[in-house]
């Protein structure tokens, strides 16, 4: 999901939280600037639901929570985005109200318009979250999942790409996997229009 427009008024984090409590539109916050969130496609929504359901089935029995699209993450003191899917096992987040501060897994479902921001800007900020173990980029246009994973005990990150319907994204830190078949269940890709 992309950012649709910039609200031209700079805000403090506190003012942003007040805006979000009363707004019917979600906004991302970055360094005083507020961005209204754009709508999504049907495929985007279904993929988010598939991923959330799968992760929830694994993590909820282990005392963790899984959120989708409407919950923000504190990526830093100046950046509060709305990832498409969030997994957190931190007690402070499990009993929290509005913001996840210690995510373990973040997922973004990407489109042509959001891909550059999700692979660049968001990746840079998400990798700085100490609790984050995995960041997934899931295409809504084809069978394609990219996974960035924190290497054990340090700030180095690995990268893997999955493109076959029979591939499985493996989360070694939790000893489980999620198949592309599950991610893309009931998804029909639109044929690309050649101009």
C-alpha cells in the first residue's frame, strides 16, 4: 500500500497520535510529515488476509499477536508506518493499545507504485528495529516473495527470494515455514497490459 498525499502541516508525534485517534483515514508519520494512506486492490487485501491467517495460526497459540494493516509500528522516534502484517511476541505489545514497538516479523504486500519505497526506505528503517527478525516483501502481481532475515546475534541481514508456487518461506528462528501456495491461495493475477 502506498502513501496517497502529504498533509501540509508538520506535527509532533503527540499531535500525530491525536490525529490518528479521531481520523477515519490512516496516516504514516515521518519526521513531522504526515502521509495519508492509499487504498488497496482486492488481491492486496486477500494476500494480507492469507498471510495474517497463516501467521496467526502459528503464533497465536505461542502467546504472540498478529495484526494486519490497521496497526502502526514504532520504527524509530520519528517514523510510524502501518505495515501490512505485524507479528509481535513482546509482552508490552501484547498488552498494548495503539502501537507495536517490538515487532518480530513485518510484511509488506508490494505493488508497482509501492515497491521502491518498500525495498528502500522502509527496509532501511525496519532493519534498525532491534527486535525485528524477518521482513517479507510479497508481490501482488506474481508469485514472488523476498525475505530479509537478521543473522543470528548481529545486525547483518540475509536475503532470499522465492518465486515458485511450490516454494516455502522458511523462518528458521521459529522452526516453521509458509508456502507460496498458502500466501497466494485463491489469487488470480491480472494479465499485464502491453502498450
